[in-house]
C-alpha cells in the first residue's frame, strides 16, 4: 500500500471568514495555477501562483464549501482539497 504523499500546499484558517491563505510547503512552481470552485462546480477564482504564499480576500465569496485545484502548466491537477467559508 502506498503512503499518502505530503501536501504541496497548506491553507488556513479553515473554516475561513474574511480571507484564506494558501502556502506552499515545498515544490513551489510559479507556472502552477490555483483554481477555486464553488460547490456547484463553477470556477469562481483563478490565479497563477506568483509567490509561495497567497492571501485571498473572501469578500465576494458566499458561505459554503469550496474546492481548490492546483494545476501544472499542462492543466493536470497536481493537488486538490476543500475549504469552508463561513460568514
């Protein structure tokens, strides 16, 4: 059985209220794209990762569950996860 690989990114706080921070643990690659989707699967945010630590304001986000996807330059999902917005 294969060990679960360590996450590239950690994010906090979760649940988040006003903003959320995504921070690379290792393997930072500025060609990666961070995409956020709402629970309906609609893309609500996209950002090319310009720094190893990204703080994002949640002002325009509704409360609920969101999915993040970290994609490489070919569009392959490198990592994904969920976070919650509470307001």
